[in-house]
């Protein structure tokens, strides 16, 4: 059992719940926890130094977001979206993100696109040093920043869930010869948006998402994933280092 100094035992119950939820969610979305991996309640509770109540609350919320599957008498597992669900997720993203691009093209100046350019530059750097996990995170962040720029929090929340679930679908079904979003596609999209080419930008976004979908097959997830406790300890260290707010 971990000591109180290295656990969440000294944090308010509501904060501990949110921390556990956020830690597991981040680990799934960043592909540290593979699809199908068992999320053992005892291991999570022991790692965070808490009871099972906050863990179950976090797992229930993650199931609501489609990231965790709760199986009666077996426990919780990182979700493994079937291929038909993955196709629906990408279809939903094409509908939503096409609208986001159309909205931004009519309301943003080239200078407003600077945060997106910086995100793509950081993605380039991650690819250059071989940090594909960070590149994937930045790729998702690029799409989420676009949603945030609409100023519509409902759109932002909807896209956040869709991005998380499509990342999980990619983890489950991605072909070995593909690598997710390509930076040149993001840069082409930004160039079209900067030029005010609304229809061209919408078409580029749709083609970009179609290309991601075409990178899927029935490949099984990687079975050499790290242990649950090791992944969560890294998250716990970040939480303890942050100020309580």
C-alpha cells in the first residue's frame, strides 16, 4: 500500500474523483493503456491511496464517454470499439468538423490561426524525435483547438468526446502501415482557411478524416502494453506536484 504522502488521501473527495477520472482518461487517450486492458479496481484504489468509491465513480463516467466497458462479474476494461462503431464516429466527425471549418473560415483572420500553426509545428517536432505518442496527442489537440475557436462550448465538448473515441478506435483497428493524422494535411487545411477558401477547406477536412478512417482494419491491439499500476503512478506524480485548486 502506498503511503499517505504519495496518495490522494489528503485531497477532497470530489477532487480525488476528478483526478482519478482525468488520469485514466488521459492514459487511454494517449494510448498508454491499450484497448481491452483490464482496469482492476483494487490496483487503481491502491495506487491512488483511496477507497473503491471514487474509482467506481470514475469508471462509470468513462463508460458514459465510451472509453471504458463495464462487464458484470468481470470488471472494467478499456473499450475496444467495433469497426462499425469506428465508422460511425468518423462520420460524426466529418459532419461536425466540416461545420467548424465553415464557421472559422468566415470569422477568423490569418493571425487568428497562429495557435493552430504552433500546434502543427510542435507535432512536426514530436515526429522528428520519434515521439509518436506525443504527436498523436498534438494531432487531437489541433482539432480541439479549432472547436474551441468557435466559442461554442457545446461543440467543443462534443468534439472532445468524438476525438477521444476515435483515438481509441485507431488504437484498436489501425493498420501497421499507417500513422494517424499527417501534418501536411493539417498545413494544407490551414493554408485554405487563411486564404478564405471555405469550400476548399471543408473538403480538405472531410478528405483528411476519410484518410484516417481508411487507415483502419481489424488489427488487434498491442499486447506488450505497460502495467496499469505503472501508468497510473506517473499520473499520480503529476497530480501531487500540482497545486490544489
